[in-house]
């Protein structure tokens, strides 16, 4: 990503997620209950980005088209006219949780649907990002996840995604956040 402020956003988001876990044990709660909550990432990302001096406008859930059937999770515009369209997903895994066999497969399919929607955006000034989290991840789950699930996402994105952008350790589990520009 060639916009330097994006790395600042990611640093701030990482610190914020660590602080949320430290103060509220909220990521632990999401892991324990296997809940998904995109609003957490959407609001935290929007708050951080809205404070950036380069940003002149932003909206949660901006419509993709005039028909208003599909909305992007977060959109913002820079002073130079560049628009960023961001889809956000948070999906729990079924690793070490019997009885949740479809959790990862369904979560991967939803990330792929977001990527497909973003790919439809055209225009020289349009930048497209997908932010997705999978949790909990354990040392023994990476082989399957990276070899099967992350590979499918990589193929759809047209990028080789090898590791998370942000990892927050929660005991022996990881909360992994991936940020991919399409």
C-alpha cells in the first residue's frame, strides 16, 4: 500500500485492539463465545481514519450504486480525491470447538463475496481494501487455515496472502487481522 498514512492507521488499530482486550477482555469474549462483530472493527477503523488530516470525507455503509441494494462497510475520501472502499469481516473459527464445522468455510465464503463486490468498483481514484479477522487461531491450526482457506482468499484477491497484518495474542490463541488491497 503506497499511502504512508495507512501504516499509521494499522499501528493505531493494533494498539487499540490490544487496549480493548486489556481493559475489557472483549477479544477473549469473542473467542470464547465464537461471536462475530464487524461493528467493532468498523467503528474503530472509522474513528482512527476520521482523525487523519488527509481525510476530507467518510461514511459508514456507503452505497455501491444508485439502486441501493448493496453497501460497502466503510468509505472515505482523501484531499487528493482518492476514494477508499473498505469491506470488513470478523469471523470466528471452529478450531478446538466441536460442533461448529461450517464456521471457517462460511466465513471464507463471506470474505470472498466482499472481494467480488469490491472488484466491481472502477475508477482511477478508487482504492479497494478488504479487512478480515479470523479467530481464534492456534499454532496447530495454521497449516490447514493457510493451506486451504487463506489460499482461497488469496486466489480471489489476486494476491499472495501469507500472514496476518495484525496479531493480538489471547492466551494460546491468536486474533488475526488481515488487510489486503485489491
